[in-house]
C-alpha cells in the first residue's frame, strides 16, 4: 500500500515544467502580410534564476512567425521558441491596421476559442503594423510590455484615448444597434535624450544620435461589424466618451475674456433617449459634468455666482463641440458606436425590427441634440486671478 502511494506521488510531477522552462507571453501582435498570410508577434518574459537575483538585463524575447491562419502562425512560432510559450498572462493584443481594416472575424474567433487568452485582454489597433509597434525599444522599464501596460492605464486620467478590454468589444460586436470601438496605438520618432538603461543599450548598436521611436496612445479605431472603418482623433474620442458616459478624468480648456479657464472633470453622467415620429428619429444626449477649476487667468471674481455660471456655460460649449465632432465622424463611417440603435431596440422593438437591416443607412440621418450641464464644485484655492 505504501509503495503504491509513493509511486503515485512520485509520478504526479512527471512532465511538470519549471519556471525557467516557460516563456510568459505579455503582449501579442497580429498582422496581415501582403500575400494574405497572418503574422503573430509576441513579447515574452523569460524568467531566469532565483527571485532574489538582481536583474541586470531585459528578460524579454521577441518572437514572430507567419502562417495560413492564426493557429498555424502560433504553431510555427512555437517551433522557433526555445521555451514553452504560455498566454495565460497575456494582457495586450495589438492588431495591425491592414488586418483590422480587412476583417477581425478570425481574431475574435481565435480569442474566444483559446483556453489561455482571457477576455480581460486589451485590444489595440496599431497605426501601421503590430510587428513594428512591438519592436519599439523600452524607455524606462526593463521590458517594453510593462510600459505598454502603463500607456493603457493613463487614458483614465486624460480621456483622449480609449482602451476597452476584449469583453467590451466583443459584446458590442454581438449586440444589436451598436458598433465596436478599440484603442489606437502608434509611435513617433524623437531625438530627445534618455537616461534609461534600455535606451542606452539600444544606442550602443551604432544608433547614437539617431531619432528613436516612442510609443503613445491617442484616439481610437471605429468598427462596423468586424471591419475597421477609420480613426477618431483625441478630441473626437473624448466626445464619444462624454456621450457614452465613459469619460473619467481630463482637462477642458476654454479661452475666456482675455484669459483661459481650465477645468478638471471629476464625474460625468450621460443618458441617451430616442424618440421616433414617423420616419424621423431624434436622439437626445443629456450629460451632467462636475469639475473643479484648475487654472484661471481671466479677470472675473469667482465669488460672483453669475460669473461662475458664465464660465460653466463656456466650458459646456467645449464639451458639446467634442460630442458633435464625434457624432459627425461616426456618421461619415456609418457606424453607430454610441448605441442609438440599441436604445431603439430596447424602447421601440417593433420599429427596430423594420429598420434593423437598414440601420447603417438610417443612422447618419438621425438628428442628435445635446443637453450639457457643467457644475464647478470647487474654484480652487483662490477666487481671483493674480496674473491680472
């Protein structure tokens, strides 16, 4: 009996992998090649040594391979990887622009069928190729994936970029009366100096004095069904977030009475209502925003409630203009990313059944009005500008 127990315990760990035998994929890129094949690129952490061992170099491995399908490309990627690749900790999926404009259906299918990829993954669309995006050198961190994760977190504090998780995008793809939107990522070149180790190592490769790529996030990608239609810029993206109630933090600036007024929004709530009269569809977006004044150089006493009201109205006009710009661009793409059609499906199911198949053509004809209310809860530490 004891011998059988020892045999069972001894065989339980047979085939188990040690940590230094696993490549932990942190970011995955997908591109479409000119011949129609698909390229998969990964950033994979290669753990080494004990946890207390000082880290003196990047442990990030960049691997790439092509295939007829995504699963074929992943299989070919495994053939050149010197460690067993695991996607359980993958958090970022970057899709190249050509692939996004062609069709994302197979990407969605691959994501849903995978046992390792999670719906918490952030899906970003690269302005260009995902392969090039993942080859940008890290600036401060030892590994580039950590910096990418930081870029994804930052939009919550300025609202000119939007980085939804895969679950939200897939829900929008599946729901009636709403289209999908994804984050936009790119890079630009700069000759600015840096003190980070990765850049120092990069410059040793006869690159000193050349401009280096710097990753950034701004704007978003608009989808219709599974195909990307185009981009929203930073202001249009924030307009989308005002309308859908997703805006969290950000600075609103308005030239005002010879100076400027800057507000940081603290909270924003939006409600969409739709009314149908015959063949005419009207949508109203009511948005309530509360904020605090963070910069003010106009010569107006903020103790005067009427003056504060004038500032609030001026700031509301800026927000309204961003919302109008977002709707205008979405109508050009014929993509209802706001869910006006979803509101009709919910409130007028009978009418929606008749217009659903033509909603792409009907949506640009919807008349959208905005009711924006801004309330400045706090004027800051002073009531008068000292610069006047």
